[in-house]
């Protein structure tokens, strides 16, 4: 039920929904009637796609393949770093140092794969 809190926290006022309908793309977690009603109260037209459903063009190909959020990708990369996954550091400053070091190593490896170095 964080959808209502998220929509209340929007800083910019959306345009009038009668003139310009506002669409809201949601994932399967928001497929219930309460989330649908909450989105409609705030003037949004909710669009919820189930897992495996993607918009296809006229030749039945994926026009815009699904992408992961940048934050989710970063968390997935950090899950491979044992020092972050199992928090060995007791002090928060040391834990932050591990995050920064592991991030630098991850980006170095990524750039090395792309043959930049």
C-alpha cells in the first residue's frame, strides 16, 4: 500500500486529466483492485502487465524490451561481492568504503570487458 504514499509525494502537479490523460505503468505487484482504485483517485490511468507480457509490434516482435531499473542492476552487481552481501564491517564508514571499493572494481571489470582499457 505504498502506492498512495508515493503518489502523494509527487512534487510536480500533473496536467488536467480531462485534457491530457496521465498513464501510470505498474508491475504485477500492483495488479489488485485497491491499487487500481488508488491510481484512479489520483487521476492516473493504470497499466499493469503480467509477467511475460510485453508490447509487440505488428510483426509480433518485442518493440521495447523490458529493462531493469538502474538501482536493481546495481544491487544485483553488489550481491556478487561477499563483503557487501555479508556485512563484515561493523562501522558504517568501513561498510561505505567497501561499497565504494566494490563499485569501482565492478566498473573497472565492466570497462575492461568492453576493451576500453
